[in-house]
């Protein structure tokens, strides 16, 4: 049997990782500013994280949700405290797609409506409803197609209001900062408009925080910059620092009933241990403050460089838009400078490092990209 070939793969085999660095099977060292799609939130193989999982593995690794799992209650309490949503309710699952799937389903249970508002360039996952609300027809199979999703322009308040007037809306799902879409920030007024319209029409405001949450923006959820609460927050990626775990945090106005949601592996003992370790490190080491400070430094320095169209982002979720003729920069950063970064089409470099990276590591990247940008003759396009 061979692997199903669906991933374009770099010819690099990582065998060791620590902090902000990884090493390949040739013992070549790389600076990791991508964290495997924003997953590594507290650094690779963080000692407290490793200890938490090892200790739990020696006790019990898994049992189903048919028995009491005190770690789940401990996680709910800690997440409520760190996120500032202590009166919310927690449902645990395994991934961001599953979190969004359950959020959309729960919204429809709540108000009995079917129509979902999503936005251009959105990415919400690859499961049935999540992918239907994702603006990428290349990954939507015929069986996923539905007329229950309405796609609107991002940050267009007028279009949003018109859609509410013309349809019976169940929910609005929106990333506080679009990740795959190119690091596009939802404006404060746009998020406030979503909140007010959802209240007016009894719709559910779903804040997709899978990539832009968990402290990455400098606040726990990037939507918090708007100063309003969503009804459901979805999360995953950085939640487990590499251990598969996802969740939705649910407003007290939405009432549970037995069997309306369910999962086999969600909330297992090891997942809760991993998630608790992440929150404990975020809280103890003030990583949201670090994400904001290092992010502001990176953004400020990047804006000084030539041949960049635009720098976007908040905290340690940063997009660097380059002209098309510089599409080799990301590859050169990896192959020549040994720095992992991400990409969003058509030509945006994404930075999604661990929240505890240092100024020293930021400077390594800045020097590398400065070198790449200064070796080309493209006139400055920076805005």
C-alpha cells in the first residue's frame, strides 16, 4: 500500500524539535515560524507539556464520554478563566473542522433555521457543513454542495444587512482574521454589526477562532478586539500544541440536551492533559502579551522593507503580501535560510510561530527576508 497523494511535500524529514526550532534527518537546524499551520502555540516539546502528557499516559490514556472525566471539568474552568468567558459551556472534539461542524449544527438546533452566512475567502474546514461554508470550490465535493450557505463580501456591512432582511438566517460564521484567505482582519464595526443583527434576528454568531484564537492575536480570541461576545467560539490548532483537540465554547443562552452532540475521542484524558498544559503555559508566561509585543515589532519592521505590497495581521498572525514576481521568496526562506513559513494564495507569506518566540528569533527572520527582498530589482510596492 502507498499513501494517498494529496499533499505537496517539501523534501525534508523532521526528526527532532525544541522550542522554535526543528532538525531534519541530516541534523540541519530550521527556525519554525509556521508551527505546522499555527498548531505549535507554546513551542515544540515544551517541558511542562511533555511532563503533563507523560504523567497522564501513565495513569489512563483514554476512556469514552460515558464516564466522569474530571480533567474535562478542570479544562473548562481553566479555559473559561484564561479566555474571560467563565459563564460559557464547553464541548470537546478533535479538530477545527469538527468544531465548526458542531457549531453550525448547534446553531440550527437552537433557532430551527437553515441558512448560514459565510464570507468570501473563508476557510472553515473540510467536513460536510464546514467545507460548504468554505470559499474554495476545489475542495467542495458534489455531495457537500448546498443552497443553505450564502457567501458575502468580507467586511461588507451593507451586504450583511441585506442578507438578513432577505433570508431566515440560522448563523453567521466568521474568522476574526482570515488565515487561508490571506490574513484579512475583520473590522471592529463589521463584527459589531454581526453581533447586532444576530440579536435582532435571533441568529447565532459563530466566531471561528481555530487559527486566529488561543492568544495568537494578542487577545485570547481575535474577535475580542471588537468588544462584543460571540454565541459560539470554535477552536483547535494551538489548543493542544500538536495533540489533536478541538472545542466549541457555547453561550449560556444555548441549552444542551442529551445526544444533540457527541464524539468518541473528543475530550479524552490525553487531549485534556495537553490542552491544560497549553493554557497553564500561556497564563504563567504571559504569552498573549508576548504575542502582541513580538507581533507589533515584526509588523513594524516589515513595513520598513522594500518590495512588499502590504503587511497585515495582529500579534503573531501576520501576512506579507508580495508581488507575483517574488513568488520564490518563501521557497528561498526555507531552502537557503532554513526558515519555515506558510503561504496563502496568490502570494502571501504567513507567519504563525509559537507564541513564545523571542525578539532574537524575529530578527533572524527579518534579516533573512531583508536579504531576499534586497536582491531583486522590483521597485518598491509597499503601501
